[in-house]
C-alpha cells in the first residue's frame, strides 16, 4: 500500500505549495514539521487537474475577445443566415457567435471587419448541452446591453433557462429562424411560450408571418406588440441600435 493509498488524498500543486509555506513559517517553533514536509514532497502523489472541455472552451473563447461587445448575436449557423449581411458596416461593438454547427462557417455573408467567433473553434467535441452552457456563460459573464438569438438552439435554451435573470441587465431579442437541426416552427413551438415574456422584441420575416404567429399562439396584446419585422432591428429601440435614444 502506498502513501497515497493510506491517506486517500489527491493534492494539486497549488495545495502543496500552500502547505509547504505554512510548514516553513512554523518550522522554527516546531522542528518536527520538517518530517511532514518530506512526506508531502516524497510520498504523496501530486495530481494535475485538467479543466473539463467546457471550461477549456470558455477560457479560449473569453481570452479571444479583445474588446467587450455592447451587443451579442447568437446564431446557429452563420452560413445559413444571409440576413447577417444587413448588420451594416459599423460593427465595432457587435460580436457574432456561431453556436450550433460542428464545422466552422465560412462567414461569407458578414461585412468586412465584423467580429465573430464559432464555439466549434474552441472545442470540436462540444455537445448540445456544452454549447448551451457556453452561451449562458458568455452572456452572463460579459453582460452586454443587448443579445439577439437568431436560429440558435443554444441561444433559445439559454433564454428558456435564464431569461428572467438575464433580462435584468441585458435586453433580450430573438428572430424567427431555423437552427441547423430544428425548423423555425419547431423552435417556436418549443420555446416561444417560455420566452416571450422576457423578450424586448421578436423579429419575423414579414408582417404576414407575424400575424400568423400571433394567431397560432394566441398572443395577448402586450405579447403581439413585441413582434416586429426584421427590418425594424435598425429602429431606435431595435437590436442594432440598442440602447435606443434616451437610454
């Protein structure tokens, strides 16, 4: 039986360094502590605790962001969202994050100079739950002025789980669009009722589509007032200009 088996301890290098510092401070008073120091360094195995894949991905994602964005757009697949070509040329405070696809998009639709990231860059084996956790960490950690979820299953799940808390510091927007693995109708069916109350605006492709959604989900007057055509994301209170005038 080894010393590690006898004690059942799993020490990190940081814990060992802290224990050694205490022993060195008390050694003049208790000379016998030297024996404990030898035991720590010679008999007890030291373990390195590697971060889990999500923690590692979060660290890489966070360290890659040089300027804190005022707005974050979570999109399932950049290559499946031609609407992103309309975000305009002034994207200095906008961060676009691709959340759902296992292969990084080409980003051909994005304006030149737009800041974007793909979660897959930071972990090729991330599963759906991992991506949800990263989306939650990104928004709660950076606390931008506004977030838009566009065809992002991870983003919708984030809204469903933590929208009530997030909306206290961040204006939450969503757009009606399909994700890489779910249609727009499926996403709305699963998440609209859970999320509509925390949304500032919900963007649809047309006025007709907006009226149809209001009918299908029997939206109240207050809920219907949150529905807008996507072109309205440039208005004074829209996502691309949030916070609006007077904010």
